[in-house]
C-alpha cells in the first residue's frame, strides 16, 4: 500500500476544526472500549461523525480545566482510532507507553500554534519521535529506519534553510498509514460511531 501527503489534503478542507488542534492515535488489537479502559476512561456517550466530537471536547475542557481529556474511539479494521479534538494524551509518555503494551501505537498531534509531534511505539518502546514541521530532528530507539519512507510520503529532509514546510501535517497522516496499513478517508471519519469518554491527564 502506497501512501503520500497528497492523499490527505482533504483533511484541512473537510475537518477544519480538527485541523486547528487534534491528536489522532491508532492502536492495534484493542477495541474502542478497551482503549478507553487503558486510558482510565469510562464510556459516557456515543456520537457519529468526527465533527460531532468538537463540541463535547470543548465542553469537557471547560468542565475539567485540563485535568481530563475527551477521547472518541472507533474501530477501523484490527485497529482502534482515538480522536482528541484539542487534546494531547497521545503525546504523553505516561499515556502512550502503557497504551502500547503488547501492541503497536502510532500517534500524531498538531495544535493551534502549529506545534506538532509524531510517535511510533511497539510494546512500550518508543521507536520514533519527531516534529513533522522539523523532520530532520528525530529520536527514539530506531530514528533512522524510516528515512526513505519519510521522503516518499512527503517529508522534506533537506537542511532547514532549504526545506519546504508544505503538507507536513498531511505527510504525518501518510506515515501513520505506512506504519499501520490504515488509510483514513473523509467518508470514514464522517460516518464512524465514536465511543467517547473523559480520560485523566497524567500529572494533572
């Protein structure tokens, strides 16, 4: 399965609210309820369509003052996709290390200030982390094995003075697809039913 940043240009157009600030996490082998359980959340509601996650997510932020993060989880093949509008659990070691135990986890995040992160973990081990805006600075136990793949999906790995910063968020989607074989589509995000809960934010 080939993947490219150009395959995901629809995200900004179809989901502008999520594009502004989101965290998407894919975990293999867990059900949506199982994922919420690992995060310490209980099911509170179900909604259909990713855009319908925005309002309850913002309400949860106001109600919990950052101590709890709203998560909507839905099955996609053998994986579960967790969507956090304006959330960041998928970037926290305290959350993603236990969430990835015995399986693979891939997450990517972007906030309103264009701060972004990409994570790949296998069985609690951080294999790769980098900021999609600055893909030449990578860490983890295996930071260089995907360099050619990163180029192919659309990351510009030239020195920063020469690099292009176009479609770096879309390239994060494409790299996640490469690692999971899950191709997200606007139709899937718009029609999926999400099991939703409030997960405690570690350290808060």
